């Protein structure tokens, strides 16, 4: 992008970074809930499914974290 970004462009990039961070935190919270559900599941199959869902949520959180960092870096340029 251009070296002469407007304040609006910078604010937009900062807002995108915040949105990604919120998504990351939401995914991490969801993973923790699913882990707890897996531990308390009466059915071992349900527990395994919940563990898989938790792993998926953690992977999504990593993607959102990387995106947030990249967007924050772009906003500061």
C-alpha cells in the first residue's frame, strides 16, 4: 500500500486487527468449553468429537491471531 495512508485507512486496518483479535479470543474460549465438555461427556464418542472440535477451534484461533498481528503491523505503517 501507499506510504501516505489516510487516517481513515489506518483506522480501518486497526479496526480489522481488533476484529481478528476478538475472533481469536472467541475461538480460544470455545476450545476451552469444548475441552471441558469432552472431559465430562458420558459417551466416549461424544468426548472424542468434542476434542476434535476443540482442536479445530484452536487452529482457527491461530489463524485469527496471525491475521490480527499482520493487520496491526499494516495499520502502523
